[in-house]
């Protein structure tokens, strides 16, 4: 199921908030889990694929950098 524009903005804001709370970087798996926990009650139909898709858009828009980028393990700051 697709997210509405409003739901996407909620996910975006939560991703940015969590990334900014970790200036030394955060593992993307931990980031996605943290965001999922926070938005679960607000957006019950959201899943990890929605959050990871928004992550790829957020890191480009906000000019975040991947400190480590390997298959299965990435750190973003």
C-alpha cells in the first residue's frame, strides 16, 4: 500500500530527527528500526521498505554522507 504525501513527510521528518541526533553516524538498520518504532502508531500500514525508500531520498536531499557503505552494513551521518 502506498503512503500518502502527509505520511511520507512524517517519515522524512523522523528520519532527519534521528540522523541529526547521531552526529557520529548511525547504522542504517538501527535507524530504520528506530523510525519504524516511532511511526508505528501514526502510520500502521508503513513497513521497512517505505522507510528505506525514504532514506535514499532523504540522504540526497539533506546532503548526508555514508561513512561506511557495504552490502548489509551502512553508517550514515
